[in-house]
C-alpha cells in the first residue's frame, strides 16, 4: 500500500482499513518477533497522519523509531516488514537509507523534537510553510534532550507539532512526576492549565488515539490553521488487539519473540544462558551481603537482567526512567555519601553519558561502578543498537578503570572483586547473549599470568572472541606454529606482566568485537615500548563503519572475523613470511 492509496480510501472506511492492518501486523510479528505493542497502538495515528499530511514534503519524525511498522506497511514496504530481524533483511527500527519516509536512522530516545524543531526553523528561513511533526512516547518524554527542545520550542514561532503518544507505558508501566502529571490531565481534561500551557505552548488533549476519523479531522484543522508550536496529547492502548498478552505481560507486549497467534505462547526464545543472567545472579549476592550496595538503571531493567532483583529489592534497585545522564550523576551523588552505586546500562545507551562519565565521575575520581550489558555486536538488533565503539571511546578516559571479563564465570568474579575494592570510577562491560561453545581449554587471563616462557606468537582476545582465539591457536598448532593465547580483561591500563610479554614476542594476533580503530589492537600497539623490537600485529575486528544487524555467526563470516577466516589470514601471513 502507498500513501496515495491510503488517501484514496473514503474517510468512513478508515476504521476498517485500520482493523485490516492490525490483523496483518499481528500475523507478521508472530513470525518475525519485534515491537508488537507500540505498533498496534499507533495504527490509527499513522493512518490519520498519512491521510491528512503530505509526507515527505511535510516532516515526520518518530522518537526512538521502534513504532514505524505501520509506516513501512503504508509506504510500499510490506514485503520488507516481513523480513525484519533476519540476516540481510530490513531493520526493525527507523532506517534512513530504506525510504524517503524515514527521515533518520534511529533507536535511541530523545531526538525527535529537536529534529522536528530544527526542520521547522529551517523551513521558515526558506519561506516554506510545511508542518514539522514529532511523535514521542510518554516514556521518552522524560529524556533530557526532549525537555531541552520543549523549552526552546516554547520560544519559537514555527509550525511544529509535538504528538505525545501516551499509553502510560515505557518498557514497563511508566512512573514519575511527568507521568503523574499526564494522568492528572487525563483525569481532569477541563482544567485549562498544565505544564505545556504554562510553558506558553498550545495544548490539545487528551484525545482518543484510536478514533481515526476524529484524528483526521484534527490533523486537517492543524494543517490549515496551525501558526505556532503545539502539543497534541493522545491516549492509546499499547498492544491494542492483543489485550490478553498486554495484560499478562507489559514487557512481552513491548517486544516479543515470535509467538503462536492462538495460544500466544512464544515459539522462540533465548538460545543459551546469557551473560546478563550470570551478572544478575552475582549482583543478587552483592545486594544480599552488603546493604551499602544500591543499583540504578535508566529504564533498562530487562536487558541488563535485573528485572527480578528490582522486584526483590524495590528500595535498592532504582529505575530512574529514560534519563541516562541523570543516572550516572545520581550515582555520583550517592557515592559522595558512602553508598556503593552500581549503575546498570545497556551499553548502546552509555554513549549518551560520555560527559557525565568524564566530567561528573572521572575528573572528581568518584567511586561508582558502572556495568554495561550488550557491549559489542547485538545480533538481530538494529545497527544503532550495537556497541562496537566501546573499547575505543571508553578505555582512553583518565581515571576510568575499564574491564571486560572473559566469560560468565569471570564476570561474576569481576563484579564481586570490583564492588569490594571500589575506590574510583569503574566500568565492567559484557557482551550480548551467551556462550554457545564452551572454551576448549581453561582460559589464561591477563591478571593471572604465570611466568611461562614466551612463545614467539601471542594471541590476544577480548570477550567472546576467546572462542575463536582458541580455534585459531589449534589451527596454528596443526601447522607446527606454537602460540600462547591470553584473554585480555583490563582495557584501561595493561596488566604489567602482559605488557612485559609484548616486548618479547615476534607476532601478536588480536581478536575483538569492536571497530579496529582504537580497540584492542590499538591498545596493544600503544603498549609496545619505545626501543622494543616492534612485533608484527595482526588485528581482527570490525571496520570503522556502522555494522548491520545479523546473527553473530553470519556477521562474523561477513566481516571475516570468524575462526576460519582469521586462521586462513594468519596462515597466509606465516606462509609469506617463510617465503620472504
Ligand atoms: C536513550 C534510550 N534509552 C533507553 C531506550 C530503551 N527503550 C526502548 S523503548 C523504551 C520505552 C519507551 O517508552 P515510550 O517512549 O513511552 O514508548 P512506548 O511505550 O510507546 O513503546 C525504552 C526504555 C532507548 N531506546 N533509548
């Protein structure tokens, strides 16, 4: 279906079109998995927007970009929706290269209103009168950048419309001062003032976000009359059409694996015990043993594995909502008073707090422990969700201790050790998913090195790449090339015994799930001392680009960082060396 075909539907038949889209969406997401709830909630909104405005001539930005499935369906991309979350398939979030209707590539909350306001100001400068629309959820409304944009928008004169899609949910039930305020407005719609009108903005709402005909009438009115920034507050039901799933599990209705449409049972699930599970187990023990330990997370209880702990320790596991920057500095404040804050992030969102880490925590050397789950490639998630820059931008921050435990056992030990000896800002990273293959042999860890004589060839790995490192080592062994494999876990300052080893070897092979620029290979290079005989460093990691989604196996092969590709490349290096 195309926007022109939507516009050709008689107004009275729009509810029927929405019902058909709803049934089709459920059938598709039941096979692909994905963000089912919010997309079921914005069917009428999306149809009404496309019916009333002229996109992409008018501007539309969805905050986060996880609610664009209907937009895909009505902008000629139904076949692509059926391929989301597959190797080589269409991404499950907004993706600019895919269509002129996707203004940006995104999955992080908070950017929509600044983008819309910027576009609106630019249009005015050019003498154009297009509408510029941002749609944000009530959970994302908390984000600092949206608040900054709201403040600015109140001082602007353009045709910018902020639509708040209030379904009273973020990942789980929403909470907090703004949430209570939206609820109070909903209870008492006659009251003429609220936070938006007090800011000087036009406000309308709350409006039934499932009444597609009323929405069209409202949008047509805005299109004709709007001459100043406005806020439209709509109420929707997250998961409309799948209420029984929504009622039973707010978290499943947010994002779900493929499921059976009759029984609503999931037909797929996680494939192996995850690092997040191991982390949560160890964190639970810390909470039990030490009442000075407090956990903070910015709306990422699920992906960090600590959801159950938040129910067990409601006073000491604190979800601050979608407020990444605040979460770090809140932890610093607690640490000033002798509390041991453990701030749990999904690694991709840690990018939002670089200055809080540097300025609020590290310059003052404040003892906080940050833990970031899903560092590295995050599989079938979006290119914006991978954390392939982690080593490059974090290991260089002065005063920050950066650790990347080698496996799940090491992660548990690392958490306990660091929490017990916390005397400065510390960050523990761990990867997405779990370890499917067990290491062939016990791992040699950088902080436990024996004085074993150096081999001429050293293989160094970070995180799950230790599995491939062991395979590469075995392959070399088969070619009579002896090597030693060490898992590097401390990325901020190299362990002294490892540093000493670097000065003695001829070849160093580094394996990492990070871009090569600034990653493990660079760390090794920086630790070769002036005057040492320079070893050859063979580096294997991702190129400096935004990597697409895909299963780890598929992506590793595509970028030649799987065991076979690395073994082949390393063997070619040694063969050339022998010839030369
Ligand atoms: C900066 C950032 N922090 C956290 C997330 C993870 N996340 C994805 S969706 C979501 C909840 C969004 O709530 P809301 O904006 O109300 O949208 P809806 O409930 O309609 O899905 C969260 C926390 C994110 N995408 N971006």
